[in-house]
């Protein structure tokens, strides 16, 4: 059974700070990793995808992947109150469209 | 940006009744999916659909569930005899291509409440 684990939080950071969100996964052969943002009662929205070890930056967001440690993280720089949401880590489950999601980390950015 | 649309946004039904949840995927997309999220729980994969056939389904997608593309634009999820535990947010998603790196576009969801 493939699993994706996240700390449910809540993670509270002040406005302007760096928020660090972490995720571990159980299947060593997983190859594609995604971070989704989900506002309360809304659908998941893709923020970042990462497939290779190392860092990938997109604006204020940086995804980090370490396949040896089976660990994915998301850094949000200059956090804004509008970043307050639940962040879902997802791993490609090995068959078409089958994403395995973590339970999500709730982020709260305080003004 | 093109989007996946779902109707209705909320559906209330009595246990044992049939429900049909409707989705209009992005027009040039070929791969369609249903996911569900029980309140406070993980988003869970239900089924993938391509070329008028189910490609993959999870253990959740039992005989009570079916999917259909009745015409060139709609994609539906039918629950034949709803149970209390079917209460969840149901998300439709679509993608243009197949493959592990392909982006899934999610609809805004249908909140199903089974009483």
C-alpha cells in the first residue's frame, strides 16, 4: 500500500517569513511528485511538480526532492496571508491519473 | 485558463437513491478522472477513463459506481444505491495526455450529502 505522509499542522508563520512544508512517501520507485494548494471547500490547485532530485524554483515557491530519503518539501518565501490554505503532497501512483495524496498540511500566515 | 466544470455544486440525497454527478472536462483533453474527499480526509483516486473505457479503478470504485461519457462533452459518475459513507466531495479531473508528469486539472467539486 503506497502511502504519503504529511504533518497535518497547523503550521503558523508570520507574514514575510519562509514556510517549510514536508512530505514523505513509502514507494521507493515513485518518480513524479506534486504540490497542490487547497483552500477550504475548494478543489486542489497544482502549484509545483518535481521529478528529479534537487531543487526546483517557481517564483516564491521552491520544491525539493530527495529520492534517497523519500522526502519532498515545499518552501514558500515571503509568505502572504493569501497563502493560508492546506497544502497537499501527491505522488504518482503508477497508473494513469492515479495520484496518491497526503492528508495535507494546513498553513496559516498571520499578518 | 480553461477549466473543468462540475454540476451540481451540492447534491443531497436519501440513502439508497441513485445519484449522477456531472462533469464537463476541458475540451481538448482525452483522459478523465474522478476523485473523492471525505471531510477531513485525504483526496482519494476513484477511477480513470480514456477512449470510452475505464483505464484504472481503485478499491473504492466497487459495483455501485459507474462512469460514462454519454456525449462528446460530458463525463458522469453514477452511484447506484447511495450509502451514508458515500458522503464526500467528488472531484472530476482531466488531462491532455497520459504519463506520470501530466498535469491534472480539477473541477470545483460536487458536495454529496447522503441522509
